[in-house]
């Protein structure tokens, strides 16, 4: 399979290859399969308790895949930078599927937990490599929407788990795990068949340009995303409790409403990605949405403290807004890091977010228990404001990380092939769909590897 040639498009880059949408679709399927077991195992807790486990033991088992995920995200990103996305994505997800298929045969809670940690560690490959595929295959003018679609894989994976696991677990825990394993193996095979790596700069060019972490830009993006994760999980983790305990809703009705919030959150990711594509900036919309999120949290706090009847509306709006910046931060990180460092940078970014996300619910539970929901929401208002101040004004790689390109040209960006950066804050010219690095003689572009 050969990539797009250097046919000029209206924006000066090569004409995008239509196969990029196939690559995106398969990458989304792989992410969805991975997220189904990484974040969906809580739906197995009733079945685990039926086997005699305590609630604490079952909850610990459900958290094991996330532990493995956090431990290996950066390593998988580095592997994708070095050896390519296709085999890293397929290999990690396939290994995770095989572990899940073998898990029903193990005996003992500790051994089962070990299987879940290993499956989460292997499946983490999907998070770094699927984002890197978007950087390589999509032009800057479409990358926000593409990354927004990719980020919907998490709620989709949890939705798949919510539908499948309780029903399959009725036939035994082993059946449920076999379904999850088969999903991962199938997704891995689809990746092998349908995905091709985008073009990338030569390894020596990447080494000449050095690490993008020599400047504070990526650190600021990681920090801003970390701050924005806190209100997201404070709201989402206890929304059901608020509706049932404080507002008197039936659990089934509250669950249906929160499912709608998940759908709205997916739509918000797509809308913010499209907005960033139109205005040519990831950080501008990210900053605005952070400020709007702070306002929504303040309104929710006031509604909860005063017992206002519109508190439920405020909860829904805030739940949607708190996830709206997620895709923007990942896109900004990948674009600034460039094709030589995107995998590692995305792995570090996801590690930071998942580590913070795992710490928020127990801390928030203590706050809610001590002072109520109003206190917990009120204390988070300042975090999006700090995030807005921390988001870089633009993503212009410094001159210090420029490296000479072939034929007297130049490679611009912290990693060779990062493309040029506009003053508006968007990076253009990355990957086969927007010029993966400098052009070849005669205006041609490197083709994706087969």
C-alpha cells in the first residue's frame, strides 16, 4: 500500500489520502476494544462478588488494568516512535487479548489481578500509537476532528462494556473475559490488515533535533490537562450519587441521564476539535473552554449549595464541558512534539492524566463526606482558571530546535518532520496527508511504509 504523492492541494500541501478514514476507523475500533476492558471491568463487579469476593476485592481487581496502563504508556509511545504504529498497536492489543482469553483458567484473586495488570499494560499500546497515526495521516485542518473522534473511544468502550459484560457474566466470569479477549484479538488483526504506518523522518534527523522537552511548552500542556482532569472526575465519578442521594432520583433514571451526558461529552469533543480546525489553533479554543468550564463549575456550586431546582441542568452542562478539552490537549501535544517524538509525548500525556484521574475519586469522596457536594465542586473552580493561564499562547517551536533538512531545506520543529507552525498556534505539514517532513526533490512527498 503506497501513500499519497505530492499532488498540491489548495492549502499547498499534498492531497489527503482517502484511506486515512479507514486508518482512523480501525484505530478507533482498537481503542474501543482496549478501553472496554481497561475501564469497563467495574461492570463485572457483581459477578465477582457472586463468586465470594468482597466489594473491596472486586473493586481492586477492576482497577488493575488501569495500573498496568499507567506503568507502560510512555514505554509504548517510545516503541511507536522507534518501530512504527502498526505493529506496536497490533502487538500490544493482541497480547492483551490473549491474556484475557487465558485469564479464566487462572486460580486465585492475586493471579487474576496479575492477568488484569498485564492485559492493561499490553493494551496501553493503543493509546499512544493510535494518536500517532492521526498525526501522520491527517492534515492539520482535519486533525482536531480526527483526534476528537479518537477520544470518543473511551466512552464507546465503556458503553460496550456496560452492554456486554453484565449479560455475558450471567454465563460465568470466564465467558465475559473471553468476549473481551476476542474483541482485542479481532481488533489487532484488523490493524494488521488495514493500517499502514505514515511516513516518518530518518532516525538520525530526529536525534539531531533533540527532545521537545527542552522547552516548557509540552510541560505546560501536560500541566494544563492535569488540572482539567480533576473537575472532570469530581463531577463524573459522583454524579449518580448526587442525583440519587441529594435529588431523590431513581438509580435507573439517573443512569439513563448520565448516559446522555456521555453522548453529549463525545459531541463536545468533536465540536471542539472542529472549532480548532476552523480557527487554526488548538490552544485558543482550549483556553476558552477552560474558562467556560470554570464558570459552569461555579454555577453548579451555587445551585447545589442553594438547593436550586436547576442543579440537575447545571450538572449535565458541567459534565459535558469538563470533557470538551480532552481531544484538544492530545492534538496539541502530538503536533508540537512532531512525528519523531509524538508517541513518547502522547504516552507521557496520557500517563499524567490517568495517574491524576485515579487519585481524584478517593480524595473527592473525602471532601464530599466532610463538607458535601458544594464544597467539592467549589474547590475545583480555580483549577480550570489555572489551566487557562498555563496553556501556551501558541505552539511555535524555538529556533534552537531547527535542523537542516535535505537539499538545503530545513526541518522545523522539535522533532524532525514536525512541520511548520503558524502564529495562530497550529502545526501544519505533518504526515502523509499534510507533508511528513520536508519534501523530496520535484515536490514529491515520502510515502507511508508498507
